[in-house]
């Protein structure tokens, strides 16, 4: 006879219904965001802002203060006039402008798992990053 409640003493081998929260839907993986800011200075004008990460879904980069040049390696962003020409007239890489005061409305999206480096020719330059990664299992 069922009373609508589970009685472990009646049949200790019977399965117990358990509700598990915070699991992804079948076929989906959990995503975790990581946030940080790098500050480019005259003493450190080129920095790695994203490490190689096969679990990264995407990243958003928000640039404050001065435009930056993005590249796939430290050598790429230190090439040419990236570190000396504040106009970035002949960049070696992708220019990401200073998006302030609308920085939060204009993030630069990076979709890929490779490393990303940034360089600036005017300082200080702040770069905020939100990296979205698949959770490791």
C-alpha cells in the first residue's frame, strides 16, 4: 500500500528519488567565467592577456585609456611600431580601440582557444577580460 511517502524500513533496497540541482541539461557543459584586468605600462607594454586554453568558449576584452594591438604571440605585438607609434598608423595585429566611456557596451569578442597578447604605445592602458571556460569534469 502506497502512502505517498518513502519508507526505508519497508524495503531498504528500493530506490530513493533524489533531486540534484545545478547540473547542466543533458548534452550541455557547465560554463565558468573568470575576470581580471591587466595594466600595460612603459615598463611592461606587451602582456599575455589570454593563455592557450582548450576549455575556453569565448572571451570578452574591454580596453580603457588607450587603443591596443592584439596578436597571437609576444613577438607579434612587439613588432613594428606597435610600442612606439601612439597613432597605430601601421599596426602589426588587430587594433582594439579605447571603448570608454561606453566600454561595457562595446567589448571585443575573442572566439578561439589560442593565446592572445596585447601591446600599447601609450600608458597606462587597462585591459579587462572576461574569459568563459567550460568547467573541467
